[in-house]
């Protein structure tokens, strides 16, 4: 009886860890999707902007968003391994 209880406890523990990993994975995918949308909006704004100072600011913001997106993808790939 003790062995069965121990096995059940271990199974619950590993299941909780798997659920935690899956939740983290799902949240990261959602965040990556939001970053991709933000990137697209910034590219449109950059194309339409005439003011040189605003274009530089938008370009810097776009570079930051692209870097965050790339880092997120790298993190997601490391979770899947």
C-alpha cells in the first residue's frame, strides 16, 4: 500500500511540473504573437512617418521589439528541447 501511495504522489508531482511547463510555453507563445503584431504596426508607422526624428525613434523601438522577439523565440526553442 505504501508503494502505491508513493507512486501516486510522484505521478502527481511530475504532472504538476508538466502543467507548469506547458503554461509557461503557452504564455510565451502568446507574448511572441503580441510582439509580432507590435512589430508589424511599428513598420507601418515607420513607412508612413515623414518627420526624421520620429522615424529614428520608431526605428529604435522597432529594433528593440525585434530583439525581444528573437530572444523569445530562442527561449521557446530551448523549452521544447
